[in-house]
C-alpha cells in the first residue's frame, strides 16, 4: 500500500451536468461533421439525385440548428466542444 494521500474528486452537481452535456454534444458534433463530409463526397461523386441532395441538405441544416440550440441551453460555445488532442491538434474541424 502506498503512502500517497488519497485524492478525492470534488463534484458539483451543476458542473457535472454541464460537463456531461459538453461531452455528449462533442460526440454528436463529431458525428455531424463526419456525416456532412460523407454527404459532400456522395454529392461530388454524383451518387445522389436532386431530391436526395435537397433532403440531405435540409436534414444537416436542421441538425446544425438543433446543436446550436443545445449549446445555448447548456451555456456552451463551439470552442467548448473542440477538445485539444495535443500533438494531433483539435478534435473538431473549424472549417
């Protein structure tokens, strides 16, 4: 057994909720960006007809709008969701 003092985690219920929301929204934003890139690839390749392109665009715009509403609800900015991966750079695209 080590002589090191036991470290206790101080948890504030309000902070835990915001931190969990931040983590969940980060994952959702990563998936949203990946879906958007895949959609653009499919459009560029001509895999989608005009109606599919329209529906896809509307769906991605609605998802982006909902993400903005959720960030606002939890008091988060887009930068709050972008994790710094050290030498790999930021997790999310800033384009």
